[in-house]
C-alpha cells in the first residue's frame, strides 16, 4: 500500500508539536440538510493501523453524526501553530458503531476500533455517552448525573475519515509552500476503503 507523502508529513508535524496537546485538535466541517456549512473542534484519535484514514470519536446523537449520515463529505482544517503548517483534508466519512444501523449508513468494518478507542476514555467521558442527548436543555439534575454502563455505549461512535485531497500550506518558507495531494479518481469514486489509494502531488502558488 502506498503511504502518501502528506501522511508522513502530518506524522512529522504531530511529532514536532507533541509537547502541545492542542495540536491534536482540528476543525471539522460538515454540510447539514439545509446545505449550510457546520464547523466544530474535535480531537484526532489516530490513524486506522498503517492507513491514512483518520479517526475521531463522537456521539451518535450529535449534530455532526446526523449530518454525516445524510452527506458523508467533510473537510478538516488543522493548523500547527508551532511549525506554521496547515492541512486541509477533504474526506469521505464512515461511521463505526457498536450497533450499526444500515439505514443511517453505519458500517461495521472496523469494530475493533470501537472497543480500543472506548477503552482509552476516562470514566467521565464514557459517562457522557450514557447521559441525555447532546443539546438537551440544561438542568442541574442532569448535570449531576454520572451514568456509567458496563460496556460500550450504543451512542458511542468512531468516525473514520478517508481522505481524497490534502491541501498543505507551509508558512515557514519564502515563498510559502502549498502542495495539493489528490487521490486517483477511480479511488475517490468507488468504495474508498476497499482499494489501495494512489496519490499525486502538485505544488501550486500559495
Ligand atoms: C478542544 C475540543 C475538543 C472537542 N473534541 C470533540 C470530539 O472529539 N468529538 C466530539 O464529538 N465533540 C468534540 N468537541 C465538541 C464539539 O466541538 C461540538 O461542540 C459538539 O460535538 C457538538 O457539535 P455538533 O452539534 O456539531 O455535533 C470538542 C470541543 C472542543 C472545544
């Protein structure tokens, strides 16, 4: 399997910022059912094995999950302040949940991911998946609840991002370096995770 150049670059950027916890946060944009852009911060939870597929955890009851079920395209904007590099990653998204429901496009091909990422969470974070839905009107009663189930919550979900374009910008060079990596069209148009990806890179004006 070809390891895309951008993945190696991204791993390097993460390494150089390993003393900065915020380097693991990125902005995730989706499109809602009214065709409006929605954007929020999430935590990068690592790659799927040796692939270039990125993972994020979320609640199946969240807005982003519902949006991705209707439109599985997303864009990640990730800025590393220390090295002054930006990655804009366009991707298709697959959801891996404990109890996949075919109606909402949930796939279950990476079930092990669900267990391993769940087991890394703090008890407090786990508890939030057993609590009332995100965006429920706040009350003290709800706030004081600590609900812990013995197993993975059915609301817990791993989002797997399968990139098809990566727009990299390095502000440290003069002139600035902008590299656009694109996956081969056959790969982008078919079930992306089942094919090896072939990437091309082009330097463009920043
Ligand atoms: C630093 C930071 C990290 C976050 N990480 C996550 C995350 O990994 N997953 C997640 O679902 N929400 C995360 N959130 C919360 C989201 O940004 C967002 O507020 C919440 O998920 C509701 O968004 P939605 O209604 O668009 O789904 C994080 C917020 C911040 C500020």
